[in-house]
């Protein structure tokens, strides 16, 4: 028996997407921004800062430098990372906003 694809609004397919970054790009799922201040005040969506910490969901194979040497990927799938506030590009993955950033735009691995 054949399974029917999931249908969204307007009959569009809702099949799961697979995104494989190229070169030294990294796919990051941003973690949720804080909803409350330490004082307990609830923040509306318009006042929340864009998150800068997320989980690595996929990494590219790496890039090459000007001399043709392979540049090794430092981050790996599952790492929690801090990335530049205005770096990268937002992409929709299964109705969620994720980021694709270059490895050089990742500032730190958060432990």
C-alpha cells in the first residue's frame, strides 16, 4: 500500500527536507531566546533578541585555501555553538527558521 505525502495548506507537499551544506557552510538550528528577564518580566516577541546560540545540524565537507590545501571542519553535528549575530542566511526547514553560516562566522563551541 502506497503512503500519501503529507498535505499542507493549499495541498502542497509537507515531506521532510534534507539540507546538506556545501564547502565550509554549517546548518544551525537556533535555540529559543529567553522569554523572561531575570527579574521575572515576560518579554513580548518584538523585544526578544535574535538568538546567537544554536545546535549544529549538518556540516559541509570543508573548503580549500588559496594554495589548494583542504581546510578542516572544526565543528561537528550535535555541537552547541555561538555564531555572529548578523552572519549567515536564514532558511526554512520543515516550517522552522534555521541558519546557514560559514564556519568562520562561528565564534565558539559552547559546552
